């Protein structure tokens, strides 16, 4: 089926106007819209405009998100700071915090910023990638509401807690790792549920901590996701340890508390997030050109590896997303009809014409 | 079978004297011996004295390791530095580099040090844990020789590349993540081979990149290990991306080249390693006591989770190793008879009495 394609600039404009209608300042609306549409450009639809109406707009309308936050910063050392997001829009708080990390890295070589009292910030890669034009390595993490079962437990104990690391290259695409520390993110389970398909064993557990292939057992059933590794034999303890590491850097180091210990307002599950950002100046180590040439050499060496029959290429993290972005910048972003319908509807509701 | 138990202090003394006999300076020998025996204390025998004779001593004797290295440092920013290990003993180079990271963190809040031209440094956790008494978070990574197959390739392309993160707590044990980014480290495959057992599907591939359960197919057969995740369905791309991230921070950022691009002298496979170390001052974010109390609260919340039948506790990373260390500091370190025999033999060869 031919999908409707929209221009990314126009989609950013529409999203900005929607947020402005909700009372968000033009500057903050533009930041949030860019982050949201950036996910669509990179083919990461799970964090794009598909969630604008049902997720971000609703949460602002319900008052779960503070659109005029008093974002404050405290710093005890040149390379480090804590930001309190005052329950602001995650995109805006995240952008402010990553900018702070980049500024500190500019001065002393590294900047690390832990963030408390923020909300869902979309795709982690967006913030890590903010470091790239500065010739820095970027790091972004977020805690999420607990939906993952620690190994051996029969309760949710930790979030899907994504980690992103972005590293510039020369002629090749930047290396951009962006992964949930669970085997899969929650969206994959919802997708299986919609399609009526069973889950692969190793993705999820039921509410007794037993492996399940029934997607209905996971969310409404009180079950949850498994940490990366899936089973003890295949290293589930590693995925759990990575998830806890994210929780420590985001929740504990920012002066918040881990998701397990937070109380959640009814209807606001998964709203509150803490984050952790880092920027590392490459020329604090070696000349940028040398570094980028070595990155290209590494990426090309992977491409040149002999491949299993039927495999076209050995892709490095972020390469496919970069290719998708290049294509969508010229050809437009394809939108599923349900998504464009939701945008039309929210546009009508708020008096923003959807004329992309 | 009752195993011989030896006092950790005496084992450190013996190991120190062995290294001194090879010409290592007393100071460097003491550092290396402490790092090696620390692995035995924590129950991580794969990085302890079991490998002293066959691995470290032999490599020094064969001249693969430079025991009088000219370790040099260059720094372009207060928070960052590169160290060139001049092919020195990995333990000594690693200790020097982590000390440098801690010193820089003391000044500006964070210290990151990339290391080139080093050799095998044992267990990553040793260096990350050096940060703990300074009330810092410690980070240590190492690249290793390529033995892991990137997804889709039929060749080795990346090392097992371990990551360690150590975080202090209050009354609870420190959180110490220490994981290979492959499903398992090579030692597990060697163990299965010795015992004549098949491998679980998902650990390894044969030399065509096909999943294998035959341990003989892995090393001598030209096969290799799989990145964490194991299969595309269970997230092998995440493990591969983590391994490449380690390669970038260790090899590229230090000015070296990735393992895939290095030439290896015959017999010296897996000798050359690059590393990456980090130290983060907790009071650069918030008061140390506040942080530690929150860590205790988090760890205790995990312990209090309802458990699957038959599960005694939800262990956080490093807890079991800390319990083992406490026991072994008083009861001694149990040594397999083959290990004590190898120590006796190397002692006899070098004129160091094994009288523990």
C-alpha cells in the first residue's frame, strides 16, 4: 500500500503549532517538535508523531507535564551538574541538559549531567547525537517506569532504561547505539498483541515470573519484559545489571529515587523519567581528523567482512537509521493512515490545519 | 572433594616473588599480584592465579610483554588523557591509568583515560573498583583480540570486550557490573570442551557463522562467540553495538586501531589490549552520604521483591562476589589441585618456594 508522505519541515511546523496551542512557548515547542520528527526521519516510528496525540498532547492536557517549568541547575565541579526538570516536557529538559553537558565538555573535556524530575524524552539517540556537530561523543540514558522483571523475581523492578552513545565518523555515518536494556522495548509486545501473534520465548514473563509467549500476559496481565539476555543461560544477569546501572546514573546520581521506589499518580504510569547525559570532547584525546579517519577505517573493515549467504551488509549501529534519514529528507516521511488520521483529528481539535 | 585453601596475603606474596624473579620491579610485581589474587578472592577464578604460569609468566618469558615499559601520558584537557602503555604488563598499565582518571576526577569531577599499547589486564572490575574508596564511580573497559562474530558475518570481527562499572553503596555491597559483551566469555567454551559437553545454542558459531553447539568448532575450528543477545530475535545487534562501543573508546580514542585491523605476532594472539577508564566524583553531583543512603534503599528494594519459587534472593551485580571475598579473606582461597600444582611447578622453575 502506498503510504502518504509528508515533508519533514512541514511536519515539524505542524507539531510545533500543536504544542503552541497547548500553551508551550514557541522556543520549547520547536525543540520538542524537532526531537519528535527526528525519530520519524530516522525510521524510529515508535518515538515519533504516532505518539503525539495519544501520548504527549494528552499528558499535557491532563496536567501530568508542566509546560512552564522552572528548570534549575546545581553544579559542584566543572565537569558535572544536576538539573531539576520541574516535571517539564522531557524533550525540552533533555535538550537543556545535553546542551549543558556539551558546554562543560567544551571547557574541561567532559561534561556529565544527571537529571531528575523530567518526563518521557522520546528517543535517546536524539540527545546523544546533539554532540556530533561539536566533534564530541554523546551519551544519553533514561530511566522509565518499571516494567522489566529482574531475574528470579515475580514482580516488575526496573525500566526498559535505554542507553544511547553517538560517535562521529568521517565519510561514514556516525556510530549511534540506541538500545533498550530489555530484550525488546514495550512497543514490540503491543505490536504482537495488535497482530494477534505469539511472542518469541525470551521476551517476556507472566505475573509469576514464568516465560510467556502470550502478549496479553505482559501489560494488562501484570507480567513484564525480560532484561537483555533473556535467560540465565544467555546472560539475563547482564541485561539486568545494565538496566540497574542506568537507574543509578539517572535516578540516584540526580538525587531522585529509582522507579521501584516511586509512587505514581493514577493514569500517569510511565510519565516520570530521570535522565543522564554525557559529552566527551574528542580533541581532549587526539586530533579530530585522526579520530574520524580511524572510525572510517573501522567501519569499512566491518563492511568488508565475509558475509553469511543472504546477508547484504554488516551494519554498524545507526547506519540504517542514517540511510533512512537521508532518503526521507528528500522523499518525505511515510505516515501510516492511522497516524495521519490522528494528526488530522488533533489538528481539528486544537484549530491547527493539517495541510502537509 | 576438599580443596586446598591458601591465605590471600601469602598468595599475593608468592605471586609477587614469581614476577620479581622474571625481572619485574617490586612495585610493579606487587600491583600485578594484588590484581591477580583479587580475582581469586572474588571467586572470578578465570582471571586469577590459575593463569599465572601458563599465561602471564609465559608471555613475559617469551618477550611478548615489556616488563620495563616507558609509560607515557598526553593530555589535551583537564578531564581527559591518553596513556601509551609501551606494551607493559596490563595490570601495571591499567593501575597507572585508573589512578590518573581518579586524580583528574578529584580536580574537575570526571576523569577519562584511554590507553593504547597495553596487554591483558585481568578482570575489569579491579580497576573500576579502585574508584570506590575515593567515593567515586569507576568505569573500566578493555578491547581483546577479535573472537566474536558480528551478526551476519562469517568471520571474527570484535573482542569479548568487557565493561565494568563500580558504584559505592553504604551498608550494602558496592554495585559492580563486570560483563563480557559476548553472551559468554571464552573460558566457558573451554570449560565445556574439557568436560565434553555441548554448548547451549546461542553462545557460539562455527566458521561459517552458523549456530553451533560443538565447542571444538569455536577456537581451533575457526568459529567464534556470539555477541550478547545471541540471535537477531533476542537482540544480538545490541551486544554487537556494545562491543563496538568498547572498541571505539579503547582502540580508536586512544589512537590505536581496532582489533580487526591489528596484525598479531604468531603465538601472541590476544596479547595486545587497549583500555578505557573513567572516574566520576559523586560529590560533583550530590553529597556522598545522600547518594549512599539512596543506593542502600535501592538495593534493599530489590532484595524485598517477591521471588520465584526456589530463588533465595535477587542479587545485584557484585553482591555474590563481595560475599565470596568476605568469606575467602578469613577462610582462605580454595585452589584446584591443578592450579596449586602449576604454582608449585613454576615456583620450582624460578626458585620461589611454594610454602603457603
